[in-house]
C-alpha cells in the first residue's frame, strides 16, 4: 500500500480535527487547517517534503495570528480590567469629611482598613470632599 504525502497530511488534519473535540480550548484546529491545506497542495502539485513543511509552518503561523486577532477583537472589553475591580474604586463618588488638613496638595485618610493618600487642593480639617478619581494608590478629590 503506497501512502502519498496528500494522504498522510489529510490523515493528520482529520486526526487533529477529531483531537479538537477532546482537547480543552480551541488550539488544535489551527494546526488541522494547515495540514489539510498541505494535503490539498500535495494532491494538486508534486511538491517536496521541505516545501510541504514550509507551507505547513507558514500557514500555521498565519492561522495562529488570525486566532489571536480574533480573540483580541472578540474579548477586547474583557481583557482590560473593569474599573469596579480596582482596589479603591468603591470610594469614587463618596463624600467624606476630612479628619486632617490637606497641605501641599496631599494628605491621608483611613477608609475601611486602609490609609489612602489624598490628592487635591489644600483645605483645612473638617472640609467635606468628594472622591472623583483613583490614580494608582492615590485618591483625587474635589472640595464640596
């Protein structure tokens, strides 16, 4: 029984498609499609093993790039952290009475179990402020 290159590549491609069912994620199919492409090229043209491997490698790279582009576009919103998941974001919009003065544009306040650095205009103790922005580990505020 003589197995041609096209038959071997087609068998590999079909095997990888079947393996996709059992492997978690969507990774194997991106190698099955290039294997089937090489099978088609081998069937249509008489090409060397080196050419077959080059076609498989290049087309695998292209399909993987397409996969990453697809994932990036489809899940773009989920890849960026949600503002509500950032520590301290729960204080945005909260009105607070200062227990110490803000001098030189910075001060500190204890919210929950954490001391936070406040950044904003200078103001005396007892001033009501509203937290407007989270900037790294600092809370920016405006005077009310």
